[in-house]
C-alpha cells in the first residue's frame, strides 16, 4: 500500500538537471543547467533547500568532491539520484505524458 | 567585500560544516559580485532557518490553544459536579491529547516527509480526547481502546508500524519534558516564596506568565528536536 512519492515542479526540474549533469552535478552547475534549459534564474537558497529536502526524503544523495582555488579552497558537493528519486521522477513524467497524450500541444490547435 | 569566512560562519548556524563550506564555495565560484553574494548568503540562511523556529512556535501555540479549548469545551461539560477537578489518569490523557495536537502542527509546518505523520497523529489525538470526556464510562473507554488497537493494526498492516510507535514515543517524550519543567518551575516558586516572600501581585503574576511562556517554548523546542528524529526514523520505513 505504499503511495508513490509526489514531486513538485521545481523538484522535477532539479532532478532532471542532476540527471543531465551526471557526475558533474553540484550547486553551481545545477543552477547553470536549469538557467540554460529553462531560462529561469534560480535563487541559490531555493536550490539548496530543495536539495536538502530531497536528500532527507531519500531521493538524492550527495558526496563531497574536490576543492578548487576559485572556490576559496572549498569542496564541491556532488548530487546523484537514488533509485527512489529516479522512480518518483519517472512516475511524474509518466503522469505528464498521459495528460499530454492526444493534445498535440506543441503543434496542434491547443498551441 | 566578500568575507567568505564570515558567510561560512553564518551558514554553519543553519547547516552542517561541509554543507556550509560547499554552499560558500558555489557562491564564490558564481562570481557575480559582492552584493549578489551577500543577498544569496542571507537568502540561503533565511530559507534554511525559518521553518524550524516557526514550527516550534506553531506547535507551542497549538498545544496552548488546544488545551484551553479542551478544558473549556469538554472538561467543563463532563466534570461539572466535581468543580472541574479532572481525575488523575484523565489529566495525563488530556496532556497526551494536547501533545498530539502539537505534533500535528509541527509536522504540518516541517516538510521533508513529515506530512505523512499529520493524519495518523490527528487520528490518535481523537482517542485520548474521547477517553477524558468519558472517563467514568467503562464501555466507552473499552470501545476507545479497541479503536486505538484497530488503528494501530491498520498502520501495521500498511507496513507503517514505525508511525504509531514514533507518535507515541514523541508524545511520551513531551510528557516527560513537561514533568521536568513542572518540577523545575515548582522548585523555583518554592525558592522564590521562601527567600522573598512573593505574593500573588500583578507584577508577580506577569513574571510568572513570562517564565511559564519561556519555559514552555524551551520545552517545545527540546521535544520537537526529539520529534524530528522520530519522524525521520518513521519515514525511513518507506525508503
């Protein structure tokens, strides 16, 4: 009787950005990827609270990486999707696809 | 001027040292100027920090208001002949009820998987309320106990046995904290009355009110720290 975990729109965007970046998903890179793909300027605080929340929910995990001089010698924190996060994202995308089916939103009369 | 150490110190108040360092590193790497840097630091600190104190405050208010409403509406209707003297066992059940209401409020404000705690906690809050109102009627008490057992059974069947366990542990932790605060404030009253001969003056009552409110908030803060851990533990069953 386990309910599928629901995801908000921003959570889905963050998870997709992490997937796209693969091994290079850390704070700055995630923000840049979201900005590049959606045109949105994401507030750092919004991103970090979302990442924290998703880590607590077990949808992403993080590991500390290397430090660079331009970061003032501070390590990067890399994020990756867990099995649960991937499942939640697939469920959310499936729901979108079902709702979009037959609408032809990108080229039909709904456009 | 971007004083990264100062920013890191601020972030460490609301996040662990590794997280704080990586956030500051990210902001330095973005290199968008000192104004943007400090706005981003302040925004991140606020976003990471606001939920917990707000949840503590709301839980405390919910417990206070819940208790007052319960005393006014339920107890005065069910114990009119005893000059509002609640039986000893019923008194603890009333506390359990208000603690469960506080837990509901806390779970509603704190996100991160604790929302699933709200419904079963609210459900369990109903049972002590019924028990207090019908303390002198064994049939109702028995039916109430059977309902609690059924509710726990459903949660166990749904593979959420950690949920009721965490709820009751959390409520018991709150009652234990209340007892400690009660003993401490009682001792303070005794000491004050012996050394200064305090009277029931308005100034004294005001001081006592602030002492009660302050100790109540500290008490709820301590209890909610325990609740957070219990909620996280209960939530881990779904992972």
